[in-house]
C-alpha cells in the first residue's frame, strides 16, 4: 500500500498507508468508539464532511453486507484506522471495505496510532484535517484555506418525496439526513411511510393526512436551518403525533423555546449509558452528536426531560406536556446497535393508535 499522510490544522502529521480511494480530502476529524458496525457508521449521513477515526483497532473484518447500509451514497470524507483487514468469513458480504470505499471515492488511511490521535482530539476539540499524498507546506495551506459548508442537510437530504409502502399507519418522515435503520424499524411495524424533503411545509405534511410524523437524524447544526423548519414543527406537534431523533430532537427543542449548545468534544459511539428518568432504567445507545440541549433553557411548563446521559449529564430525551410529541438525542433504531431503545418505535405506534 502506498504511503499517505493525515495532517491536522494544528501542524500534526500522521504517516500511514493508503486504502480505499486515492483522493485528497479535507474534513472535520471525529472519532467513534463503537467496536462493531463500521459499515453503518461510514454510510450514516451524519458524518457528511467528516473524517472518521475508529478506536477499534482492526476494521474491515466482515466486509460489506447488503442489509447494513444507512444510506445508498455515503458522504463521509475519509476513514482513519489502526489496521485494515480483508479476511472475512461473513457469508453475507458482497465486497470488501477497500472496494466499497473505492466505489464511493472515499479515502482511507491505516497504520495510524489511533490512541494517540484520539487523545489529541480530546485535548483540542473540533479540528480540521486532510488525507494527502505529501505533507508539505502546500498541503497545509490548502487545509487552512478550506471552508467546510454549513449546508449539510440540503446536501444529503432527499430533494423530492418518495414512498416506503406498507399496510399500517401512515407516517411522514422528514429527511434531514435520514438513516435507513429508522425506515427498517417503521417497516417492522407495518408503517406506510412517505419521506419528504427537509424543507417541507406543515401544509405539505397535513395534505398527506398522516397518523404520525417523524423528524429524522441529520448532520450539522440545527442553528443553520431556517426558522421555517421550526414553524413547521410548532404547527405539526399541535395536530399530529410527532417523534424526533438526533437533529430532529434538537430542532424539536428549539421549536419549543430551548437553546442548543455545541459540545467541545462530540459524542460518537455505541457504548453510552443513558438513564430513563421515569423508571430509573439504564440503557446503552448509539450516540452521534455535536450539539445538545442547554438544560437551563428548557421551559419546564412545556417540556419534560425523559433521558439523561450518565457520562456528562446532557439531555437525551424530551416530551411535550400538552401534545403527543417526544424526542431523543440518541439513535434508538439499533443500527448498528445496541437495540435497548427500539421500543420507542412501539411507543410511537401506540400513540398513533390513540388518535383512531
């Protein structure tokens, strides 16, 4: 494998070996602590414009499987791993990780001391980086000059409606960067789904006469989306059961008067302990978040906190006091896991059933 370099905007240089595409790329560096599910992670649209560092030391051992895509066209900027392998006994695999990344023009770099790199990210917080052929002054000049877009949702969300047909409740999903695990969970509950673009109006939704509305996950900051999105949420939550996840949760909070703050160190991993307040139950869930709800800003006359992260105390769930609307910051769809909280989809279906 050819030598390549990961360079960071603070001047750090990490030499390694190329796999995947040979493209030069620049993105925000984030790390993920999941031990499994690299395919679901790299195809999750929440990683748009980001280079993912995997703390799991060996990546690629099960290849790529047909049933593990979270999007058809992944938009992550790159992968950074300690070791890449192509040894697989997985009968479902259709191609190797290296082949998959080449198909989608996503570069990877292996042979990196990922433990050292992750410690550095923890100290510096958000930082840009590039995967390049030569770590010279020109490469650093290009890195510093690159401005990453804040229009991530518009770049990854569907531009037009499409159906995911079934025979059950009619559900409208608003696509802010939808992960397919959400569609799988709705399909398991026989929901007849229509996916709408992120900028759909409340009237667009009402015209479809849905039994429920789901606000999907997505990349970037909720503060970069227009006020019209919050107006849509305010109108819909009064009329139709609403379930919001990830970025949808942050937008739901904003629409109800809360404020959003950016984390110094984003959370990405499947091993986050979360407390369900009403039962004091501890669950483990996948988190991928750069922004959280400011607990001091929550209007307690409108919203109830339902879940808390046990590591940093951040709000992980909200419920409206007056309307059938609730949200979670974490991913409850179990892709790649854990599946401790998939019952939230059952709760959503149950709420839709009360409107009959």
